[in-house]
C-alpha cells in the first residue's frame, strides 16, 4: 500500500531563516505531488504541484520554492522566512491522472517568530 | 466570489441526529468532487468521492447537483466521533489540483 511521509512534524523558525520541508511517497511510481498550506482557521491553499521529476508548477507567487529531485521526493524551501509563512504545510500525492483523488501526508506545523 | 464555498458552521447536533452540509462551486467546468474530513491539527482524510449518480458509504451519502452547482453530504445517526471539520474539494477541467472550501465544522453532542 502507499504511504506518504513528511518531516519534520513541527518546526519553529526565526524570521529570515531558511526552510526545507521534505515529503516522500512509498508504494507508487510517477505520482503527482502537491504542496498545500493551511493558515490557522483557514482553508487549504495550493502552493506547488509536480507531475514528474524536475517539473514544478507554482500556483501562488511568494518567497517559497519547490523541487522534485527524485520521483517520490518533493521538497519545499525558502531562503528567508516571513512571519506570514507560518501555517500547516501539507504534502499530497495522486496516482498521476488528472482528476484523481489526492491523499495527504501528516503535515508540518511551522511557526515563524 | 470564492471558487468553492461552504457554511463554516459550527453545526451542533445531538447524537443520533441527521445532518446535511452543502458546498457550492462556481466553475461549471469542475469535473471531480470530494469530501474530506479533517480532525483538529491533523491532515485531511478522504471521506468519499462524489459521483454524478450519488454515492453512499454506510451512514454517509454524497450527492452532486450539476445544474445548481453544489455537492452535499448527509450524515445519518451522528456519532460523537463524527465531530470534525468537513472539507469539500473540486478539480476543474485542465487543472490537476484540488480547490478546497474553507470547511464546515460539525460538533456532535452527547
């Protein structure tokens, strides 16, 4: 069966510091991968999605970036965090066809101070 | 206007009650529809996909109304464990990612 991992689970970072969040999927090949952010009390906002290695689409311009160095690995990064980057970051995968169901990882809760 | 809208609630219902949520979507090209359940400080978990013919899974029934552009979720015989936030999500033609509503919070009381 497929599983999705994210780490770290929680993170507290100062403003201006860099960020790297990692997501890996097991038990499937060529998944579509997604990064979402959920601010406190808000809905989920799509940040990036990827249909293959090195292929990244950005939904919202911001100081975050994403990379997909391997088929089942998706990384979210920032060079300098802002207070507004605080939130719950969720990675998701789908089997690779448009319209397929997405499954979420356990998330990383980021607090920027 | 938001692409996907939900009543935030909270819906406070007694155990055993039947409760229904609606979710409206603005993009007529939306083609796939889902209900997710999210517990406090946890990731969303798929509850059910919503098909044109409607679908049922135990106490949960989902319906799609394309003419009026909304989906619904009906929960029968509510349990305390049903307390959560219910998120609807849609995928539109040509897009690969979900657009979520902000969620409806359900609190089932003893």
